[in-house]
């Protein structure tokens, strides 16, 4: 009996130690065609991701032509509020927006008309949120194709007419927005930009997808800047991913490791690369990460453990 009690106490101590830290990691994502909305998973080590809410949606989309909630990007404000933007349609010129105090209860959904002034714009894909602490400003950036606006790149037949660049707006309150401007204009078709601040180097790393299809790239590159107001150099790194097509990068620092998670969309798998030298060299760790079945393009972000506790209690 004493031996069993000792083993039980050891097990409880191990579990308690695992959850003792004040930090947890969340991943926002969609599944299938995204019509059932926002899904969340959590991790304590950046490798094993477990679905919350028994894998069910936290929020059903209500805005946009197609009522989609693809590519949900979540950013926590200094006051604790969570802000989220998402792709609402394959062909919308707006993006979806909602906020939440706890990721459980959500505000009324709204449309942000970021490209309504561009009647020829094809889309607003994969909007991302980034909070710039020095200026206390939120940046919202996304990929749009405007025919004839930028230097054309060779494409395969199925991608004719698509030549993406990254655009952005800024806001301090999600009520008033700056005018839309070009954010990143390299010499290739680019989508799926995501930014993370390096806690040691103190600069910003942006991961983007080279979307060129002839010859096929479909891989991830990085570029860095000291201040977001100065923009990012359009000379990017070599590919940091392997011999597969991928998209939807989600960068996340876990202690001294920088992970970039991504959707291997042709393989119907989720993958990751990891750098332990602040983006100089990369290792493919796809065989070490696990995500909920059907996970598609999302974002990874750090929260206090109390946020995760409330999510687990609401299950």
C-alpha cells in the first residue's frame, strides 16, 4: 500500500511539475473548409499540441461572402484582450475581425474593408496580426493580387492571374484604421507572412511563403528588420523548409528554440522546422511534432498559464 501511495505521489508531483510554469502555448487553426470556425490547441513544450473544447469550434463565422474562418490569427493586447482576424472568403476584399477577453466568449464579428478601395483586387488571404510594442500599434497584413500592379512571374495554368504581394493597415483600437499600403514587395509572388520578435537579438523575423509555381518553389523564407516602420528587406533567405510544398508559417519562440510550424498541404500533414541559433541554421523536426487531426493554417502564441487553465475548465 505504501509503495502504491509513493508511486501515486511521484506521479502527481511529475504532473504538477509539468504544469508548474507560468507559460503555455496556444495554436489557432481551422479544419476542413473552415465553415465551422475557430479551433484551438495547446502545448507546454512546443512539440505536442492537444485540441481544446474536445476538438469542437469556439466560434462560427458570420461575415464574408462565403462565411469562412480560414487562417485565424490571434494576438493578445497588453490589457489581456485577444484580437483575431481571418480570411472570410476566397474572393473577399474584406477580412473578418472579433475580440475576446478569454478566447471563449467572443464579440460580434465585423468586417474590416481593407481592400474595398481596390475594385480589381482578387482576394485578401491569410491576414496576420502583430503588436509593435515600441509604437503601441497593431499591424494587420495579408496577401492580395491586383492584376497588372506588380511585375509578373511565370505561373502554371491553374494559378494564372495570381501574383500576390503583402499589404497592411495599422490600428491602435480596431475601430480606426490607417489607409492600406504595400508592406512587402519582393521579386516573387508572396503569401502567408508572419512576424515574431527575437527576444535575444531584439529584432523582428518575418517568415513568408515563396508562392512561385514555375518553377515551383512553395517554400518558406525569412527576412529580418530592426524596426517594423522601416519595412523588411526583400532579399530573403534560402528556403528553410524541405523538399515538399508548405504554407501557413507560424513562428514561435519556446525558450531558446525558434519553431516555425507549417501546413504540408499536399501531404495532409503538419510540419515544423527549428532553429537554436536565432534563425541562422534550421533543422526539420516534423517527425517530432504532433497536431490535432486535420489541423490547417493558423498561428501559435504564448499565454499565461491561467488563460489555458480557464480554457481547460470550460471543456
